C-alpha cells in the first residue's frame, strides 16, 4: 500500500481511496478511471506552504507545477490553499485563468515559449515569466512595452547539478536545452542583458535540477550554488537578486524500490534547503531571497490511482502471462516512455496473497503498450478491477487519443464521495476537429 492513509483496505477486503470503495467507483463511473484523493493533494500543498511560513517567516511562495496534472479543479484547489501555480503553455495558463486562478500568483516556464503564449501571459498579468533565451527576453520587452507595463521576470539558470533518484552529480554541464549555464558565463550575460531592458523588471533566478529525486543533498547543493551565484553577481554588478526559485523534483513512492516519504520528510527537505539559504545569506551578507519552489509530482502523484477492468488473459507457459486491461499507453505512457515501475492491486481482493507474476498489457495496437512488466499479483480473472497506484502525476497530463481511444475521465474523492473533475469523452469529441475537404466528398481528385 502507499505512503499515507490515502489508500486502505476496507472490511470487504477491497481497495479504498479517500474513504471510497474502488470497486464501487469503477461500477458507478466505469473504467478506465483516474481517481484523485483531495485530502492527499491538500496535505501536500500545506506541508510545503507551512514549511515556508514556519521556517522562513513566510518569505516565499509554493507553486504547484501544474504540468503534473492540469485541469480546472486542481487549480481551484491550489487557489483555495492559497498557493501559486507554474504553467508551461498557453493551454495550462488558459485552464488556470478559467478556474479563476489569480494571474499574479502564476509563474510561466518553457524553453521555447511561443510569441502568442507570451503575449497571452503579459496581457493576462501573469506574475513572473521565467526567461529561458535571449530571444525571449527581446520578445517580452517588446510585448511589455506594447502593453504599457513592466513585466516581472526571472532567468532560468543551469547550476551544473544533475540529480538522479538516489544520487547526484555535480558537473559543469552546459549540454541542456534549458537555462543559462553558470559555468560558461551565459548566466552572467543574461543578467546584464535583462538589467538593461527597460520594460522588464528583473527579479532573480530559477533552477530545476530534475524530477523524482530522493537525494536531499542535490537540493541543498543547487540552493547553495544559486546563492554563490547571487553573491558573485552582486559583487560584479551591484545587483542583488530578490527571488530564488528552486524548481520541483521531490520524489514519490511508486513501488517497493522507493522510500515511503511521510509529510514530515517533505518538511525535512524544505528545512535543509532553507538552512542552506540562510547560512549562505549570512555568510555573504545578502538579504534572504523570496523563496519559490515548484513541486508537481509530490503533490498529486500518490493522490491518484487508475482503475481498470481486466479483459483478455493470455498465459504463455514458461514465458509470460499477459493480463489485458481497458486502458494502456494512451492514458499512461510512462512505462512505454521511461520503463516506469508501478504497483498493481486487484481492487476486489486487495489483501489477497500474490501468487504469480504478470504483465499488464494495454489495448493499443503495439507490443510496447504495457503498463507494468512481471509484477506480483494474486489470482486474477476477466472482469476484476485492477488498480495501478501512484498515477496522479504525468498520466492524465501526458495522455493522448492514440488509436482514437478515449482519454479517461477523472473523479475527485472527498471524504468518501466522488465527483467528476474531468468528464468522459465520446466519439463526437474524437472527431470534432476532423474535416473532409469537399473534393474528397465528391470523390474528385
Ligand atoms: N519546475 C520545472 C521547471 C520543471 O521542469 C518541473 C518538471 C517541475 C517544476 C516539477 O517537477 P516535479 O516536482 O514534478 O518533479 N514526464 C516526466 C516528468 C517530467 C518533469 C518535467 N519537469 C515523468 O512522467 O516522470
């Protein structure tokens, strides 16, 4: 079972999420179905917000990195928790604004934001835009001039810390499509450039060292390097950055190879990072910068599960047993993309002993369409409900209509009650934008 009390086994031996029986949810809403526990999402937002208010005097802002799961309801939750959000496209920005999210608490990211996206952001009053290229700085300066405003910006820095789940490496690596490298001098160069642009209000720096990271030291090193850089720039240019945005990256539990972090562990990550910032600020006689963090996966990842109905079962003796579900890579492409490992549960008999290893196959027309390979499972039959755990982050947000399958709906569970937050698609939705040119109708070449 996962980390906290989000998932339980009820008296009937069935999987329960946020107090709701998973098998009943499957019956009521159909499968495949994304299910989110609202309490888990709120608890995670709060743990970061509390860390900043208690350990750092409230001098900062938590942004939910909405690329992990973007829909109107999640922005509404973030708004009610009084945190900000990060968006990476016009589409995410539009969704947030439609949900009534305050524009000034939105940060916008992207290594190649398009001009219409930047214009949309400037006109909507987006709080801070994270500049990732010289070209973008020029475009933004012109857009801000046209709008008659001074746009607040920060610059994305590549600090040369590469983080992996359980390790980190420090490199002078400049080979990344993101950010301005400290090592090759481009971080200093963009600083000089942004300070010279009249319509931009240059506020500081951002970095993001990776995702699904458990190694505390990687976050501390990155924070330290950015503070070193702020000090260096102050000495050279007399400019002291006010905002320090350290990105996201905190890991979550997917299967037994991962640690099960409790709320206090996430608080502990924040404590280490904040201690480092305070130490360096004191050492260099700098003001403590306004601290921004952007967790995505850790807020929604373990809050979500996906429910499926088992269809065909193919046992190839001595080779492998495939259990096919009504979903697949179109609604969870993470095994196909990254060979991500998941925990799978038979929701009808969540406490049954695992007696076999099976592979969970999707319904798409390709062999690589798998959700999990050789995972332990109890006896399983066609018609059973399977739950794949920790699918709240980067599943719905990376889903597609491949093979013209429906992107599944999502429900939000709160104290045992579930409501749609994303409605089911239908065939009309799939063909809505299709056009047959007249000459094809007439069969006229
Ligand atoms: N901030 C920036 C600038 C980012 O690029 C990301 C994630 C985040 C924050 C949030 O990071 P998190 O807290 O979620 O680790 N599709 C991949 C994950 C890509 C993450 C990209 N950037 C996956 O499914 O594992």
